[in-house]
C-alpha cells in the first residue's frame, strides 16, 4: 500500500497571512491523521514564511503517524531535524527564497555533501530520502550516498498528464524499475492531485509514499466550500 503524507505548509501560509493561530496548525495536523492520512510533511525554509521552526517542535509530540521534514540541509535545518528526530528527512535542493521546489539534486556533483548529510541523519536513527528527477544517473548517484529512499520529483509528469499526454509517466516508470533494482525505497511528490494520483500510483512499481500539499489543500477548499457556505446560511435563518 502506498502511504499518503500530507504537506501542511499551506495551512501555515494562511495562518501567517493574518497573524494569530487561525487556522490552528496543530489541530489540522491532528485532524488529518484522524481522517486517515499516514503521515504529516512539513518543509520549513530559512525565512520561515510558512512553516516556522517552532512549528516543527510543536508538531513532534502530536504526529503519531509518520513525521517527514523536508528541506535543504543548511543553516539551522540540520539542528532542527536532529532535535525533532522525525521518522524521515527528505533532502531538497531549494535555493534561498525559492517559491517552491524546482529540481532534484545533482547527486553526482553533490555526492560528498549528500553522503555526509545522510550519514549524520542515519546515525540518529532517521530514515533518509533524496529529492531527484527521474534520471537513472541521478538515482544511481543517490544510491551511492547511502540514502534509504529517493523522492521522485513529479512536476513534469503532472504537467504532461494535464495536457492529456499519458506517456509523460514513462520516465518515472523506468526510474522506479531502476530504483527497485538498486533496492532504493521510492517516494514521490510535487503537483500530484486527485486528477493524476491514481494513474501515477497504478503505474509506478514499488511506490511507498506520496507527499501532497498544495493540491490537496486547494481541493479541500473547493470540495468543502459549498458545505461551509450553507452552514453559515443555516446559522442566519
């Protein structure tokens, strides 16, 4: 079974836009788990524009499924992960100020650095994953770092699928087969949605986990909006 880890960055974005604690990030994380999700993902960035470092600390005791912290292992990120000891850390090569993730690691060029980071997290009992494009050279490079898993960067697939091109999944199938041969666990994320997740899941062998945030939260707004509007109307009768 493929596990669903819900990225709650957008909940923090909404909270931070107004100040205060609405929506309540901890309650949302608790509810998401209660609704059946098997994990909570956060991606703190150095400017803390959505998830704050303190959020990671506050979430640790209430995430009883699987806690996944994503980010570029620089600045205070390493210390935060070692303090919180999530079940999984996902290394993502985000530039400072990046709006969202835009590429996987060059695992060949960054082999020494990634190997050092992987070993540090694994020494503390934290499962590791490296964000990569569906390119065999990069997957092989990830294997050489000693990582437990890779996370396939799925934006290209999602874009092609939205255009009606189902062949856009072909590189991901080949990448998954190769990763399985190397005994690497496979996660996936970025632009996966209700529209494309079933097709992706059915075609990717050995898919262990998907991390979905922006689409899931947006879909929740659409699918829940009518209900909330009508609840207000009922209150005002």
